[in-house]
């Protein structure tokens, strides 16, 4: 469903992604793991065309999206949950969800606000509260729920567990595991290996803007040398 081939990205003169290649199959949940500054967020922003690749190609569902605008990529069915959440703080939870609505897509779930409240009970209890009245964990849940309201085929999640209380992280893992059963494809950027392990089928490790490891979590857990080299703080 998603394929990056020899992608290079820059911030001005800073070269961030170096010939990065990866793929995500339909229905898979893939975790992109790495330390701060490894290139995880830039990878997701490059897929969404928020950062323009300087070379290489990006294909989504067989279509080259390398030179499209971010809104065109979103309309094709790529949903993006940014690390900084970007909810509408003066709108209620329900109004935030309504902002994210897009038309249903073939062979994909058609999410509604009530579906979101079933998946995220914390939001259901506070549906008329404004975004600025929510905790960090609740804001993260709302950002994911709002993105799902766009009925994406592939969901990009950037550091969803960052700065969130452990109890909320566990709730979020259970919810994402449930969403996975609907056949949604997910690429998740994470530092928290335990959280990623609960929902992902496959792990990629990125360091200095290049993929250094690819495999399942059993292989990663058994390879202490790789973990110590690229994931240890």
C-alpha cells in the first residue's frame, strides 16, 4: 500500500533522510522506531508532502504521490496524526470530530462520531468540552479520532505515546489494537518499544535518516546488539 524508494529530504541545508526505503503492506501495522532526531517525524511529514523530498519516490496504493500537495494526499486516503496534536482548542470534542469528516471509501470502515465515542470512552464523557479543557492524553485521543473521521486507508501516527500518562498509553494501545481488526493499515513512529509491540506486526529501526533494521518484534527482542546500538538512551 505504501512504498518509499531512495527518498532524500532536507530542512534547508540539513540532510535528514538519506536514500530511505521502506514499504507497508495493506492491513499491516508497522512501527518505525528510533531515538529523538533519527528521522521518524521527517519520514511521516515527507510521506504527507509537508516536507518535500529532494529525490526518490513515494507510492500510495500504486499512485506516485511524490509531487502532490498535502491536501491531495489526504484526499487520497492518507490520514496523519501529528506529534503536536493540533486540535481546535476552542471547538468542542464533537465539533473537532465533525471538522475531520470525509466521504466514505470503498472497502473501508465508514467512521462516525458515535463509533469514535465507543472506541474512546473518555471522549464520550466529555463530548461537549472544548479542546483546551482536555488533558494531553485526551487531546491525543481526539487527534486520532478526528483523523479516523476522514475514513483513511492508511494512518500515519507520529509519536502517539509521547508525554502521555502510562494508564492512557495502555488504553490507547488497546484502542489501536481494536482499530487494527477493521483492516486499517498503520505506520506508527515511536520511541516506546513496549507500546509499539502491543499493536505492530513489524518493526523498522531508523537512525540518521536510514533504515538500519527490519523484522518482527521477536527478532528485535532477541537482537540485543541492534537494540543497544540504535534504541538505548
